[in-house]
C-alpha cells in the first residue's frame, strides 16, 4: 500500500506516476520492469519513489488494486443491486460480460493482468485476499442460485465457487489470446456459460436444455 506521502501529492502528479507504472508493467514482466523507467516517465527523482512506495512490489500491488476497482465499474450496477430479480445464470453472464467489456476498452490493463495468470507464484503473492473475496462472492451467488432452484442442491458450494473464480480469471486470458479484443470473443462468454450450465457429460437433451451456442451444436 502506498505511503501517506503519495496520497498527499497533487492528483496530477499521482496520476503521472500511475500512468508511468501502467506503461512499464504493461510492456515488461514484473521482474523485468524498472523503477528507473517509471520515475523518468513520471518526472520524479528515484529517491522520491521510495518516499511513496516501499518497493516495486508495493507499486505493482497498488496498480493491480486500481485495475480491480476499475473492472468493478463495468458491472451492471442495477443488476447487482437487484440480484433477487435475476436468475443465477443471468447474473453469471453479466459478470463474464463485464470482463469482456473491461478487456475490450482497457488493453493495457489486461496485459498486466495476464502477467498474473501466467505466473502462479506472482498471482498468489499479489492477489491474496482479493481472490478470497471473489470466492466468497461466488459462494453467496451459488447459495442464492440454490435457494431459487436454479442449481443442483448437491453441488459443493466451496468447490464450485473456486472453479467459477478461476474461470473468471481465465476469461481475460482466452479473450486476449490473439492479442485483439473483438466481437468474436463474445462467443467465448457463451461457451463458458454453456459448460457451466450443462456440464461436460453428454446428454441426449443438452441442446434443448442449454440453448447451445453457435458453433457447439455441430461440433
């Protein structure tokens, strides 16, 4: 977490440091990113950096936290506030689609997030409690789905919540796999939802029950 001296800076100066850090972490891996490049781009002395942050990891965690906050802004707030009016799968679709909208409009930030997905050690070091909060959110969503009769009551909520959390993180990786975020990536959301709703086991009536996305029916 940044020191108080960072938050006491004028907003314009804070933003310059944030933008410089996003550029550096987006162009290089965390381990290759250079504090010297950040301070030069931000127009501050290297000694000043350590008045604002403990080290590079402190800065990186702060940037990841800002990314998480920005991603939350892409959620349909009305839907989240009136969750009782929507089914489990409608809510899940909105969560996945919010990830798509975020990735489409923030490619620089997605590149930083992909670093975490591709490095498990860095992921657990940086995400930490944030992942636990995501799991807890999905647990509540699953419990609501069970109470509404949308889900199989035999499902283990804790295991299912961890699976859904992992799928959320993987969504950005899949969407940005070709380096471009476009409308074709919307199909990825529908494919993921189809798997969640219908499972992997072949069922005679799977197409009728799940509304199979285009491309799967003929597979």
